[in-house]
């Protein structure tokens, strides 16, 4: 069966006849506005149990029977407010901030977020693969053998197991994508 998209208009049509139920298949996409309208109009969205997976049918990176991830739209990542970096880096003079915007909780095998650094550098070991896309400023990634300098629009890929230094001569803001999603080790 093909995936359906259930919209606010669909819910409004059901609501015209009074409180109703809307059967939602496991693979159907219900828009956020449709969920809000259903709640406001007393329409129950009833999700059917997913059919058992066929042997060998799980997409790579997902467990068989796991819920299918939904689209995740994160507006304005280049201007969103970031939070203090939650790990000790022993650099009180550096302002390091980040915000995870896609995590394992969204059903994805990878994660994404935005990070900013103010003048300086700190060491980090990656137990995951990571890609950095520079939004603003200048990002320096160094290892004992290599150095990459990323400027707006540049991408730097860092393989799992790398001992690197994140740094900037002034300030930078970048988008990061990690695989697997649990880059912080559940911290």
C-alpha cells in the first residue's frame, strides 16, 4: 500500500460529521497541522499496528520493525540560538556552543546539529564519522598529520577514530552530521 499524506483538510472533512476516527497506517504521514486540527476538532487519529517485516526487508541502518522516520524540518539553523557545550574542554576563554537538531529520537541512524566556536581550539576524539559544513567564519580541523581550513560553503569530512583539534582564529558556526546518531555516547 502506498504512503498517504493526511492533511488538515482531510481531518476537517471528517470533523464535519462530528467526532470521528481517522485510521492512520504505520507508513502514513500526518502533517503537524492535521494533528493540531484533529486535537481541536475531537478527531481521533488511530494508528494501525505495522505489518511484520518481511525477512531481509529492513532498510540499511534501521532495525527490522522499527518505526519509519518522518521528515524533520529545522528552520533557520544558521541563526538558531545555541546552548553551552555540555562537555569539559578546559578552555574557559572559549565560547563553545551547540544544538543537536536531529537525533536518534527522530528515528534516524545519523544525527545533525549546529556548533559555534569563538577564538581558540580544543582537542576531540571522534568515535563516529562526522561531516562539517561551514556556515560562517573559519573552521580549522587538525590532526597530527593534516590540517583543513573550512570557510563558508566548505565541507570537511572527519573519519571515525580521528584525534582532532577543533579551532578558529576568530569565530565560526557550522553544521555537523554524525554517524551513528549517538555521537555523544548517550551523554
